[in-house]
């Protein structure tokens, strides 16, 4: 899907050489990826838990992350994970099922292809693959390349192996791999509107978190609707 998107809209990707930056841009515009949006700002998380004003509890997901799992956007480990997603499904399955010391041609071929992809963005890359990194879930600190990421204090969870990020499923694969603690406090449905009003006083609103003409127009429309309703 990423290659299809780049093929159709090459100009938007012309200055994005790394796989990580390509995935971030693609996800920003709605493409399905293995990146999961998270925030370093608890107020942003609280806003997201309250934004839906339905008669259901809101839920905040808190990840207490081991420092060894936090990587910058340009780290070698992140490059491996990001380019792993560009491999064919068959190549991915081979690398996930074989051992790093295997001499099988399929394994070596898939590993060579992965290294080729990484070296397209890092010509001097020489780090051997640590197979354990494929089973880890990393926090990626992205470039602050868009206003939305800056406003949301955004980061990402990403993994080569795990299509979902539940702690139990990660530990089920390998109990010795470090993984975050996960807490999920809830917000009562009848407190959501009150919390959103308080967050607005701190300039935490949809318009500030999702900057753009569409959201500004929506915010203005909502404010005038509220005035009319209040008489």
C-alpha cells in the first residue's frame, strides 16, 4: 500500500528518504500502518478519551515504557523495523521463523533484502540484525515535521512482529523481552463535557490538536451553534 501511495503521489514523498518518515506521512493521511499513535502529553490523551460524548466510559491508555524501548526516528533499530514492513509477507515470515545463524537460502535472501532497504537510507549501515528486536515493541520519537505532531506531543508504537500491542500477547511470545506496563483508567461518561471545558481553558481543543482550515471552520461553526442554543 505504501508503494502504491508513493507511486500515485510522488511529490509528497520527494523529501522523505527514510522508511520511518514515509510511514509517518502515510499514516497522517489515513493509510493503514503498523504505527500506533501515542502522545507524551497526558492532557492530550485525556482529551481523546473524552472527545466522544456518547453514553460510554472513556478510557485513557497509559504506557510505562522501559528506556531501552525508546528510540529516535533515525536509530538503526527503527530503520530495521520500518523497512521490515516493506518486505514481502513470505520474507517477513522467514525472518520471524528462522534463527539468525541459519544458513537457509530463503533466510539469507530475506535478510539481504532487508539490509538493502536499510542501506538505501543509511549507506554505511553495518549493524547485524538482533532477532529479538523483531519481537519488541518500540516507542519511536518522530521528527517534529508537522504541526499536528508538535501540537499533540506525538510519538508512535511500532513493531515488526506484533499486529496489536497488548502486553499479554507480547509476553506470550517471549517473557524475557522488556515490555511496557499498561494501565487503563476510565472516565465516567457524565464527566466528559466538564473535562473538555476544563481542557479548553488549557488550550487543549480539537482545533489546536488537529490544526488546519477544516478544524478551524468546524470550531467556529460549533461556537456559533452554542450561542444560538444559549439564546
